[in-house]
């Protein structure tokens, strides 16, 4: 296991989104999630760092940052959801997909992934009303035309506890 | 109080 002593949120995220990674590196992604949970201001700092990476002009860096964001939403609980559910962060995602901001310079892959994530959170986190507001604004602007079909495991809905596998 | 003022300052991006 990697030596975690002295690692900061920033250093974990730099490793998790390093453009020279050949594939997503889950050791670093989970290291970042764990560090968020350890720090008092973890979620606030993490969303700021993530927004910066998601706006990277390098597609692979941005895609990895979105994977990290998705992992944090699954592993860092309500404290993290609350930060993502603020316009301060949501606006940073909106900037990436909107042609009025960065949208024209960003790959379709990154934009599609952002829209899928936003939609999955509107389904899984109905109490985070600002996520819905942001998503519906993108629809009104025509940036989102139809709701994406998000696989069930991409949403945050926990699996039913007593799923009968062998009825 | 801090949280309340943060809430007031949190606006959707103008489009």
C-alpha cells in the first residue's frame, strides 16, 4: 500500500488525474476520497480542486477528474453532496458544457459525462434542489435536449438491501 | 450566520 503520510488532497488528485496515467488509477481515486473524509474542510477544498481539473484543456485529465467526482459522490457522503449541491460548484460544471463559456472548446465526451452525472444526481439526490435547478436550466437553454439514459449503477441509489438473487 | 450569508451569495450562473 502507498505511504499516505503527508499526502494532501491536492497531491492525491494530481496523481488520480495525471494525464500520463494509462488508465484510471483507483488507488489514488480512493486515496483522495479517504483524505476528504479525514479533513474538516475536505469537501469544500475537494470541490474547488475538482472544478479546476474538470476544466482542464486535456480531455483525459478532465475525464479522470469526473471519475474522481463520481467516486466522491458515492464514497464521501452528505458533507460532499452538500458542496456539490451548491451553485458555486454547479456553475463550474455548467461553464464546461455551455457554449457561452468553455463549451465550444471542450470535447463531447467530457460534456456528455457531465450531463450524465448531473442527471443521475437529480434522480438520486432529489433533496439537493440546486442540482435540479442547474439541470433544468441547461434543458431550457437547449444544452440538454433529452435526459440521458444512465445505467442504474451510475446513480447513487443504494442497491436494495434484500435483493432476492435466488427467489 | 456564515451559512446564511453563503446561501444568499450562492447564485446560478447567468446565461
